[in-house]
C-alpha cells in the first residue's frame, strides 16, 4: 500500500494538546474531532488539508497525553500518513492500533518542504520525494506490528485470533 | 548480562526467564485503567471485538476524574457510558463521584496497585505507580480495550537509563523539583521509549509522595515507565494500603543501562518549568519578576497530603495576593478528609484560596480554572504546552506546591524562602 500526498510540515515536539485540545475531548466523534485538529498550532490546517495529504513533523511527534483522539483527529482530517524524526511512544502505539500509518525518517524530514509531494511505501520501507526526486530508506515495522497493520488495527487483530 | 527491575517484571509477566531490550512480548496485566476521556473510546472498541465479558472484573479500574463532576452534557454522557458498562460487566472498581479521586492518587491509596505489578492505563500519567516498584505505563484506548478482552498487552522491552540519586534534599526541595531538574537536564525526549530506573542512597530522604511525583512525570521525559527500587519506605506504604500479594524485583548488579546519571539531590534548588515545555527549567531564584494571575495546587502530580501540608505551611497566617486566584484541589476524598482533620482548609480559606472537590479539571484546561488570553499561572501540574490550561495565548509555569503557594502570596513567582525567611 502506497500513500501519495502533499506535505503539511510542522516542527519538533508537536504535542497532543495542540493536535486536539482537551476542550474538545468531551466527544469521541471522529468528524467533530477532525474539525478542531491542529487548531492551537495552525488555525489554517483544517481549511487547507486535502484528503491524502502527508503530515511531516520533527522529533518527539505526538508527545504528551495518551488521548487516542489525537491520531483519530489527524486520520479523520484526511491525512494519509505521518512522517517524523521520532514519535512519542504512546502516540506511536495509538497510531498503529487505529490504523494511521506512521514512519520515522529524520533525513527525509530535514530535506522535505511544505507542499512537496511525497510517496510512502510502507512494505518496502521507502519514501520518494517527487518534488526533489530524492529517495529515502526507512526501517520496516517488526513482523508482529505488520500483522496488526495488515489486520487493520488491534481490534480486528484480536477478532481474527479468536 | 543481568536484567533491570523493569526487565525482570516484564520477563515474569510474559512467561520468559529472560528478556532483552527490543524484544516484543505479550505481558499479563494486573490492572487496566481508564478515565472519562479515554474509557468511552475503549468501551466502543471493546464492543467491536464481540467480547461478552471482561477478562477479570477485579482487574479493571474506571475512574471518571477529568471532566467531573460533569462539566457539561457531553461529559455527562461519557461518564454515563462508563457507569453503564461497569454495571453490565460487573466491574468492581468503578468510582462514582463521592468516592472517586484523581486516578493516579486514588489507585495507590486504595492499594489496587502494588510492587511487581504490570499496570497499563489509558492515561499517560499511569507511569506514577512505578514509585511502588511496579511496571506501569500509559497506553491508548484501543490498547485498553484489547487488554479488557485478553488481560494482556503487547510491549517492546525498553532499554533503561539509571538515575543514581545521592545526597539529601535541602529545605523547600521536594520530588517535583527533582523531576523538573532531571527533565531540564535530559529533555522532553531524553528517555524516549526507555525506562527510567531510580535508585541510590538519596532514596532514603524521599517520601512515597515525592516518589509518586517523580515517577508521574517520567512521561514528560518521553519515558515508557519510571520505576523506583523498593525499600522500607515502600514496604511500609504497601503494608498500610494494600492487601494484594506483591513481589519485589531488584536489578542485577550487571544489568545493562544505555546511560547512567548520578545526581546530587542536595544541590537541586526549587525549580520551575517555563512555558511551553517541561524541559524549559530554571531555578526559581533566577527568574526575575514574573507576575501571575492564577495558582493551581493539585493534580495526579501534586495533590497528595504532603503537597497540601507544604502549601499550608506557607499559606498559614498569610493572604493570597490581591491579583491572584489560588485554587486548591486535594486529589482524593481521603486527602480531602485528612486536610479537614488537620485544619488545612481553615488555613487555605483564611488565606483567600478556593478549595475544590477532587478533579483533574484545570490541569488539562477542562474546567475549574481556565485561563483567559494573556493570563499566567503557576501550577503544580505536569504539562505547560501551548493552550494546556486555556487560551492559546495563556502561560503555565510548572512548580512544586511550596513554590506555588509562595507565588500566590507574592503575586509573582518566588521561592518559598523569600516568603518564609
């Protein structure tokens, strides 16, 4: 499965409070959460994000709270994949568990600009920047995690096991 | 090669003799936790699995503490969902308003978590229970749902960082100053994916409340968990609070650490984290004049009885500055009752503070003390991200209860010594 889209780029330590502020956590409705995604960091995000766009971030992306509402809001906003230099660990788990593809690649992040067109091949562990023409290798997920992703998330994985 | 405390607990709970960092394991859990923000999502995911019952009705704790007492209709609906699920499944540890407290203060107090346990919670500050010598980590709602079905969680065995604490803390220095100092030193991703293992002769000067505060903020350094070596202080706490069986795991002398720090806690000064990251730390004496609008004393980080006593010691016979609102939130009903018994509420109210029923409330900008544009707070909570406590242009300075109380009196951020000497 390949993900192709235009880049929306942010810096280091994008925290879960700016991804989805707690004042909106009295619901878990996906569309409602998507309406407020990134609001406290970038008021223009919701109006400019297109289906399939790729979010790029720096170190420690998704730090802070365990709220699964953060990856849900990003996914529901139309983002197809997140590429960052590193992810905070709970966000990393949550993204895998709900089926939001995420990839760590510091070099790619450094050389990618807002608006670039990226293509991500999770199985091959490859990223192509179609704007610059550069290619990057990423670490493939361990088999166990690939199984969860193939199942479409942790819940389906558990159903399959039963 | 030997194993760390964390590795030993994970080996036992996954049925392995030996685990190494990077290994993916499935561990049996002793407690699964959720709150009124994360549990509703987990309950919906639980239902999707088709499971008809939970793995164990006594190993799940549901604590509605974030937006409670219900701040609006949507929050009330979320708690209603938890309540109905608890009744339907026969979950023993659902805590209604009147019994509930801030989850990470409540569970240890009731003895529901203990040394050697594997605890996962759909709340990032679940790492708090490492103070008891447990492996304890935050996860998301889907992980919580899966664990409620299977009683297990998938984990990658973490690498470890050792913190060897030496020395004796000075007056007005508590667990909060120590952990803020450490986060300032290693950064908000300084322990990313790793365990923080606390040991050393300095532990004898740290109370259990100090240790809960330190373990609580391990997540603010990116850590998977924080864990303390079990000593007499821990065993005394466990004996007073818990009847659960427990097991003490100690690190092997040849355990492998990717980094080791020796920290003289006697040299740490009262410390504050400036906006908008917990790593932006400075000794309070180096701050200059920073005027404030609000003080919050409470939360899973600093809402325990010693925190209340530290605040009361400074507020006794003094008045909160006319430009400051001071909000005090004991973390549990037991802490509340103890404050009442010791006369601390008389001190707080005479000083001009507002005292609230237990809630996470203002810590995450939920309710009970939201900041307006341009306002500045000193808070004993754990995060100072952009917009954390209210308006996107408000500011949060993280500090200990003593610094927060002193600042409430001064109207600006000051050290306790500035008020007391």
